[in-house]
């Protein structure tokens, strides 16, 4: 990783830099590479935080971009961290320590902890690490509860959140999370009563919170609040079954960002007002609400740069073969949604034509989507992929075919 002086003001929207800055960065650092503006992520965090009502905390989803510089910047702003592996726990704990704000010590699992630990297949050593760091564990089912109970014996009660997979009411635009069908995540809602009966006999573990993740990249605030309303209804039923009010309800992530020109951004002001109204709707729920944005905070801060190696027509399709492909940007292949792309310095280059973007890998899977680019696109042209601050480098197949990994340059 590296950091350098920030160029002149960035263009707003899908790309964190203007063309002149991107051209200079490509010449200075070579291509392919990822370039980031930390200030963009910081502004996203402070804007979201200001829009939310009291009692709603923001926990950055580390999986979106786990770069240490980004984590430390967010830690200094007061972010908590949603972690899904021992590696993410260690990175987030290090960022908090560097920011002078270590996660709260015992009693482990405090609702105020700035570390949360989720994931459907937690290992024994990961749970032990989470407990030692004072993280709030999102228990996926009986196995997590049982092993946590053994770890916490002899100490103060260990408060955890229970992840529940809702039986219905999940209005998801795309099935990236599996909707309300079968899922490897959490305990199915219909199995919750039986699990709570077993959990009541545990000596050290206490279920005192709820975790539901039921949205992905949602920009429609009405749909997002509809999901949150469903989760708060589930929280009420869980609290009644436990006979104790919940300390924390983790509403999950899903705060969306635009990936194409003309797409409206999420109205975080309306989201904040809606969450305040939902809290009042549920008898002034006094526990803490938690949001887990990852993409929303990180996506717009990053741009990926790669040059065209060659172009070729093939049976009616124009291909642009680039320096790298899914070894650096896998997400378009996984989701079917391409990152926005433009030709740097392409203004005045003539009419645009559709190109299929291919990488250099020896597999026909190596595709980055389609883009409208000047018909005279040629070798050496520089393409910029926007919104790659999230699920870009971190979700790559960097070791596939042993091509070099792309450096990550942070502008500070």
C-alpha cells in the first residue's frame, strides 16, 4: 500500500477523481492499480451519521474493503466494525487501537462494544478471539451458543445477539442474500422457540439482541424501511419470548449506491427520519439500533485503472482486452452488475460503440461486462472503473493464473 498527496478536487458522482488526476496517477504508479480518496469515505460516514437519530450506531462492514488505512480513518470518526473472520477482527481491533479507541474490555459482549463478529461457520479459535477482544458475537445457532457458553464459564454473563433468518417479509430486489428461502445463515424464524428453550439452560450465555441481514444494495428508502419494520417486529417477538427487553437490534446492511449515471442515491435523511418513526412505532424501543453499511461508505472512494491491450471484432461483437480482468474485479461476474467505466481523456473521441470488456486470463469467464466506448478505442487507452472502493480488490481472484496483484494507492 502507499499514500501520496491528493490531486486537485475530485469530480462528484461515480468516479472519485477527474480525468486529469487519473491520467497523472496512472503515469506515476503504473497500471493496473486501485486508487482511493480516503476523504470520500470519511464524508460518507459523517453524512450518514449526521442523518441518523440518536440510538442508531454505524458499524462498517469490513468485508467491503478491509484496508488498514480506511479502517483507521473510520475508527477515528467513531465507527464500529462488523467483522466476519478472525482476520477482520484483528484488523479492526488494530485500527481502533491506532485511533486510541480500543474495543471495550470485559464484560465481553457488551452492547457498547465497537467490534461485532458474524459468520455462519465460526471456528473455535475465532470465537475465543472474539471473546478475548470483547466483541459482540452474532450467534448463528445452537453450536455458537454452546461453544460460547463453554468459553464464558467462570466469568460474567456473556451477552450475544441471535441471528434469525426471517420466514417472510423480505422484499429483496435481487436474490444475493437468498430472500426468505433456505439459508446457511442464522436460525430459521420458525425454529426460534425451540432454540430459545434450549438456550435458557445455558450457564453463561444470555441472548440479549437480534441480528437480521435481509437487504443488499437497496437505494429505495421505502423498501429499506419496510425491511427494518419487519426486523423490529421480529425483535418485539424475541424480547417477549425472552421475557427481557433487547439491548441491541442489528438491522444489517443493504444501504445502496448508484452504479450508473442517472441512478438516484439513497436518501439518508429520509432513512434517518424513518428509523426515528419506527422506534416510536415500537413503543419507543429503548435498545440500540445498529446499521452495517459497507458498500455505502467505501464504494465511491475507489477507482480501478487498467489500459487496453488490444481490440478485436468477433462475429458481431467488439472486444476490448484489458491488462486485467476478474483476477482484479470479480464482482461483475458474480452479480451480473458491471462497475461504471469510462475512457480517461476520451472526450471528443467520436461516437460510442458497445464493447465487451475481457481480461487477459485464459478462460472465457474473464469478462467485466459491457461498456459504450469510442469506436476508435485502441491499445494503450486508459479505462477507469468507478465505485471500486467496495468489493473491488478485496473480492478479487488475485492468485488465479499468477498474474500480479494490483497495487492500492491511497490519496491522503
